[in-house]
């Protein structure tokens, strides 16, 4: 059994980025990545709808951390050392140019995740990194200065410096726990809301550019989360960046309430008084027009306005001159504070992550080294770090991986 200088468990974004950079920073050492499956970087492949949303166009660490419901405090310093700007430069220097979409997401110019995979795997090969596929690590022990790893295939490996980059798999968490690490509560993050409500049925596809939302979650202590952002009516309820952001920040609270909550939506993105004023002003000028046939609010499509009028008992024949104050109030109330019952968690196929993981208090975030065991490091989603959708999850993987690589470089450059 030849000893391995650096062993990395998991060939995902974190593990492979880590391996490639250690190879570049510490030439000549033996680096092995152990991957349970036959294919490294499977999530990168399917990420961003096959385009791979590599990072986000936000180069200010102070602003960047606001996109991480878990890990924001710890990532602040980490991003000062390796942030999206560095990611863009890293890929650019290796022939992968990234482009920015209007919402800030950054993709390879090729619009293909394969470009990112090829780049990462070529870097590993260039630096002599070995990727052992089909090598699921079942358990490990630390004896003296060495980690001893046992794989499902029955092989045993001796590793000097160990990096656990197993993503959100329970097996990876179990390996960390066996070395004394605490795993915080786990819950899914980045999902849509299931809402079965006649006001939404038949209107899937209608979107709102900016809708302030307030989510109230029942429980021993009722919690409130609020965000404003783009919103989309779907076949099963509501989706869009604002909902996904709420799902991330409220991931644990929603898990505890079994995804039962109340969502208040301001579709008009105005105050109730403003909506009432606009209806009044329109009524003065167009008193003979039928209310249901004329959406007065720019954000509300005509088809849905008619439907809401019907829902509120405003008959098609009713003219603006006949609209009672109570009806006007009810319309304004519906458009600025419509209340919907969330009854479950829907899917968001583009991206999903797990909230929870290795307790961050047990990690030195300058190096990503464990405070429990020397020469043990963590990177990526295995940690209690996760971001909202938009390239933030890969960015935390790249950043934590780079910090590990630099820490390993320091270990090899300072004599023991
Ligand atoms: C459908 C989808 C799309 C996404 N799109 C985006 C996106 O566009 N942008 C973005 O920023 N984020 C995206 N994400 C999130 C992002 O993919 C993850 O946050 C990221 O992949 C985490 O990287 P990681 O290396 O920590 O873990 P993973 O990518 O999960 O890699 C962990 C690896 O470890 C291996 N492994 C686990 N246990 C063992 C073991 N015991 N022994 C050996 N190997 C083991 C696994 O097989 C896996 O290959 C997406 C997620 C999904 C599910």
C-alpha cells in the first residue's frame, strides 16, 4: 500500500477543484481523489440546466455573503481570499471564458457544462492527480499521523492529509462524525411552493417582475420571512427567484412545519392606497368601461385581472362608475396582500441543495482545517454552508477548495 500525500474523498466541484489546485501549488506530490461513482462532476454536468451556472457577478464579499442563509459569517473572510472575480480569472486563464446574464448569473460562453468539466479534468491530469472511480469510502480511522481509509471494494488506503468533499451525502457526514465532527440538522433548500388555490388555477406562466412576499410559518414560535423579487405562477403553485430565496432562508422553519405556511403576496408591487388611487383615477376618466375588462395596474395582466374580479364577485357588466368603495378596497387588498396557503414543497429542477452539514464552529475558516483532527480538511456542500440559486453554491465550493489547496501548500512548504 503506497502512502498517499493528499487524499480527497468526493470528485464533485469541491474535490476536483481542490485536487487541481493542490497539484498546481505543490508539484510532485501524490494526490488521489476517491469517487464512489464512475463519473466525476455529475452535478456540474447537470447544473444550470446543462449550462453550469459557475458563479455570480458579485465581486464585493460583503454583498456576496448576503446570498448565503448558512455560512455567511464564516464566508466573509474566505471570500476576501478567493471570490467570484478570482473564479472568473481562474477559468479564463485556462481557456474558459464566462459571460454574465442580466440577472447576474455567470455561465461559460459555450453554454455547456462540459466545457467546465473538461477544463477541471484537464487541470487534474496536467498536475498528475489520480481519480479512483468506483471507490466509495465506507469508513476511516486516524492512527498517529495517518488516515486509514477502507473502501467498499475492500481496498485500504493510507493518506497523510485528508479532505472530505462528499457533498450532502449521509455517508460523507458519517465519515466526518466518526472523526468527532458534529453534523447540524439537515433540510432541503431551494424549492418551489405547492399552493392549490382557485385564484391561480389556469394561470401558469404568468410572471411578475417584482413581488414583495411575506411568509408566515406556524410553530411554537411563529416565524416571518420576507423578500421581494420576480415571481411566477406554476401548475402547482408559485415559483421564481423570490420563492426560491424564501425557501432557502426559511428551509429549517418550513421543514419543521411540514411545509405548511401562509404566503402574503403583493402582486401589484404598490401600497393598497396607491392601487385604490389608481382605480379611482381610472374610474373618473373611464366611468363607462367594464371593470373586469380593464386592468388598471401595470403589473397585473388583463386575463388574471378579469379572473380576480370574478373571484371577488365583480360581474363582467359592472362599470367603473358602479364600482362600490368596498369592491375597490377588496381589489386593492387582493392585489397587494393576497393570502395563499402553502401546503407543500415543490421541485425546482435547475438547482437544489441541502441546508445543514459539518458544524462550522469546528472548522478554521482561514484554512478549512478541522479543529478536531490535524490534517483533516473540508470543502463544499458537506459543510453547513449553502447559498440561494444563482451560482453561489459552486462559488462556495471553489472558495473553500482553494483555501484547502493553499493550506496544503503551506503544510508542504513549512518543515515539520
Ligand atoms: C440539479 C442541480 C443543479 C445545480 N445547479 C447549480 C448551478 O448551476 N450553480 C450552482 O452554483 N450550484 C448548482 N447546484 C448546486 C451544486 O451542484 C452543489 O452545491 C455542488 O455540486 C456541491 O459540490 P460538492 O463538490 O461539495 O458536492 P457534490 O457535487 O455533491 O460532490 C460530492 C461527490 O462526493 C462523492 N461521494 C460522496 N460520498 C462518498 C464516499 N463515501 N466515497 C467516495 N465518494 C463519495 C459523490 O459521489 C459526489 O461525486 C445544483 C445542484 C443540483 C442538484
